[in-house]
């Protein structure tokens, strides 16, 4: 199925070739570099890698096993299913599930040894009704202004009293989620931070001190919000080599982990003034050669790149031509010496050129989170270690 050679970097993280030879190549060397950069920036705070959604498309199991060598003591995911995948693969380090669990999963998650997030008093009652033979390690998500997720202390003033009295819970962690930490205007971020600090102070006065307190995410770590670090930080997007905002480029150095590669599947000579691809929106300005790539929007090539995106072939940039199809993309290669089978980089770097996801995000006008998690699971992943 994957006819082309497949090159992988184990030190950046992931590289993807798609069907018939497309590949996604992550380099672990770069992942190590990013983790160490973040760790240095975070100071004494523990770093909790967020590897939800298959580690943002990079491969949660391989990412987790790689970072264990860096001394990681806790991972974070969104769903029970994600935590189970890690456990069944042999990852025995504690895993925090950030999403809310309902009774049927809650019992299994506690039995599996996962850390559970509590969102309200109802969650405590569910744990008590489960009558498990041992208590659950829990983290409490405080809604300080993100909205819609977490304990709102003003509405549930008895929450912490109920928590510490419950024999079904061990209060291990307290956290909150910023909504604007990636913005240069820190007004709202500081408002959220102050609310969280007040809750921490109130708990300390009652001699309630969870072992882990974490609020800083990638944006807060890089956005000069040191007071939000407490004794732990969570990092997702920065771990994979991306800045939450272009305003933070000088904060620390990061290296893009994923390279998305494919190949030239076909080359056609096309006369001048000839429409190319669907709807005929792109017209050849002169006689040229059009190369077809066997990847399209179902593989992770965002349709917003139509007629604007560029790819790298033999250290040179070429523009996408015509509407991006479900499973194919065209590029205008002129009369350059390109052949069927030549490697094509959708994003990532060659020896002389690099395409950053942040650049593609700007072109498409969408979040780079959408692009990085949009690479289809059918795209072959390979991992480079050297």
C-alpha cells in the first residue's frame, strides 16, 4: 500500500506519508528539544505533557514513551479511551483525564488508576455511589472565566467541603484553564489568574493543599505569566514545536516536530489558457506542466490553501494550482526537472526550505490547531530517532 520509501525522524516527532506513499514524519530529537526548552522556561514547575487527540496527531503512545526518558511524572489526555490506549500500550505513568467522565466510565477509570477531573458536586456523588474498594485520585477544574467547563465556586460554595469529607476522593490536584493566554493583552488572563489565586489562598487558609496546582498552558508559559505556573504547568501545542501566537517567537526556541510528505504521482503537459481542477477556477497562464499529488482535503490538506498554498520539491517552492480535491492536489511545476516519484513536502523542511504550519494557518485563516490535528489517521506515520 505504501509504495514509496518512507523516511522518519525520531527526534522531531512525526512524519506522514499518505496512501500510496504519503507520510507524516515526526522527529523525536526536536520533541526532546522542545520539552527541554519548555522545562527550562517553566523553572521548578513540573511539566505535564498534554497528549490528547493522539498527541495532536503525532501519536500519543510513541510520544508518551519518548518523554518518559525526560522524567515526566504525569500525562494529560481528554478522554477515558485515550488513557486506556496508553495504559494498554505499557505506559504506567499516572494519566490525568481532563474531560468529564460519567458513571459508566468513571468506575473503570478509577479502577485503572487514572486521575479524574471533577467538575461539580455531582461527580463526587457518583464516586461515592460507585462504592469502589479504594478512593480516586482527583483533580478539580475551576472555571475562572473559560465558561462551561469546571467548578463554579460561586454556585457550589460547599464543593470543597464535600470533597475533603468524601472517603471516595483523594484531592491531588487543582487547575484552571485560560481562554486568552495566547493574546498579548493580558487583562482577561490576569483576571482569571487572580480568581484562581484567591481560591488557592482560601483553600490554604483551611489547610487544604493539593499536591499539584497547575494553570499555565503553552500560551501562559510563553506569555510571561510566571505567577500562573504554581508547581506544575501543562503544555500541548508548544511541545510539538508551535507557538500559540506569533507574538511569542522570541520567548523560547521551538522546532516543528511534524513533516508532512507525499510524492509526485502524475505529470501532465497542459496548454496555456486551460482550466485545472474542479470548477475550472485556475487557468494556466502559459503552457506548463501540472503535477498531481495523491493527497487532498480528506488527508489533511486544508481547502483554504487552494491557489495559495505552496509545497517544497527539490528545495524549491511550488504553488498549488486549482481547487484542492478530496484525494488530490495539483501544483504548477513549469518546465523544472521534476519527475514522477519525487518527494514533496506539504509542511516541514528540506535542506534549504521550510514551510511552517503557522504560515499555512495564516494563509487559510484558521487555527494551526485545526491543521495539525486534521492529518488523517489513514496517513502513514513514521518516526525518526536520529
